[in-house]
C-alpha cells in the first residue's frame, strides 16, 4: 500500500493532467470564439500545451500551486520551465524566432523578481535585461547541489556556450503570467462558456459531452507517437454538432448508446418480451427489441437525470404513442371479431407489431428523430402493459403474473 506521501504525489500528478486537459479545452473554445479554424492544439507534445496557428507556435507550461505561493528567483517551477525550453532550443527542437513561450502559474509574482520582469509584452513592468540579471545572480548565489536546480542551472548555462549565446534570446520569447486560473476557476469558466453556447439549463450536460469527446481525442493523440493534434476544423465540427443536438427542438443522442448491440440472451422475465412471445416472434427479432428497449431506456434516463426534458414532456410523448396505437388496436379487434382463431389473432397481432417496427416514427422533439427512441419507448409501454400486440395480451399477461393460490 502506498504511503501518504506517495498518495499525495499520485493525486497531484492526476490533478495536473486534469488541469492540462481542462485548460487545453478552454484554449480551444477561446480559439473557436475568435473565428477561423486554421489552428491546432496538442497536449503533452512539445510542452504541456502546444498551439499552432499559421506560422505562429506557442508552447505553454502550466503550474498550479497553493494560494499564497510566490514565484521567487530560485523557484523550481521557474527554473524547471527554463530548463525544458533551454534544452529544446539548444537541441534545435524549437526555433526561438518562431516560438512564443508562456509560463502560466497560479503563484504570485513578487515585485522586482525575474518572473515579475518577464510579464507579457505590453506590460509596463516587462524588462528582459533585469530578468536575466536576476536569474544569473540567483544562480550564482544558490548553494544547491542536489535536487533539480543544479541541472536547471547547467541547462541555462549551456545556452551561453558556442558562437551564439542564447540566454537573452530565450528570455525575449518568454512571458510569465502570474495569478492565473486554477483548475476550479478553469472549470467555472468552461461552464460559463457552455452556458453561452446552449443556455444555463443545458450547460452542464453539454459540457460533459464536449469534455468526453475532447479528453478521448487528446488521450488518442498522447498515446500515438507523433499523434495528430486537435484541429480547429475538428473542434468546430464537434462543437457545432453538439449545439445542434442541444437546440430547443432537439435532444442529444450519445454515441455509446449506439454501441449497445442486440442481446439474444434477452431477459425473459420482462413483460415486453412475454408480449413478443405471445405473437410468436423469433429470437433474433426479440433480441433487436431488447436492444431498442435498452437504448431508449438508457437515453431517456440520462435526459431525465440531466434535466434536459421539459415538465411533463415524457408523459405527453407516451400519451401520443398510446393514442396512435389505440386506433390500430381497436381496428384489429373489429376485424377479428369474437370468433377469431388463435392463428388469426397472431397474424393480425404481428401486423400491429410490424407497424411499430417499420412505420411508427414519432420524434419526441422535431429534431430528435432517432428510430430507437420510438421503438424502444413502445417496448417500455408494452412492459407496463399500456400497449400490446396480441388481442388478448392484457388478460393473458395479467393472469400469468397473478400469484397462484393453493386450492
């Protein structure tokens, strides 16, 4: 079992990845809102987050620290970041003239510190010369011989070796932003952007789906050597599709719902399965019915749990389904008459079920026209004995379900 220190390190590492994913998504939404799709974003590629837009390349390091932490001239966060960039520049993995380097930290930047003087261009405090002087002085004053700092100092010193000293060139590309949003604040910002996209009522459900797609997409990128980043075109297509699903006249259909396949080991104790048994439906058709039932039940349950349905909407929808069935069932009963044989009853009942299976298409909302919603909802009604296929379904199933009494 891991000790408390190991558990803390694991939690911090996991939170760091969540922070990266959330911030990368936040950046994608901001890029999308500015317009244009000629950009891409990668996580854990050349840096925590990497952004390309035309010839512009931005590398971002993220540092999340407890409230009150200050980024001093000997801060490991600062020096570790400089080491990463120094080694990349020295090895030619980044071209400084074409790359902007950003360090985003939740820590404070003490006035007069190196990080303070590396605030973004346009800041009245930016002074690359003072920042370089302070870093060199801190490096000389440090007594560190263990830990990460000595290697960071070495990487920074190496920039001055050779014909082209690069320390000043590196700092000219660096921008440090202090007091930035932590994971909680980024999540709050994401919820606000989601509310802007689809309204407050659907914001949580919308964001959950967008995050699910984005995180899966980033994991795919990270798991593949040289994996493809999230492109502006992909993001625009996904966000636009989600917005379409969350329109007033639509409801979202989740991708994993489609993965629910036919189950030929159907639950025989369900009334809707017994109903199909009464009309002699084969195993394959019963399996398809179970699939539609499970899909509709699962999706409808999510809509309800996420408060995506309007008050009374499901009840109104089910009443419509029942009323559409009633007229056809009544017509069947008239056609059969009281003297109909069992075979005649089954034949007509199969026609009613064929109508449900092939023709009944009643969208719960105008834009949500997935077939399984109608068919699965009919099976849910059949399970409650509110609709049926065999002319005598109600009497037969009620008798079957009544407990037997001892004579």
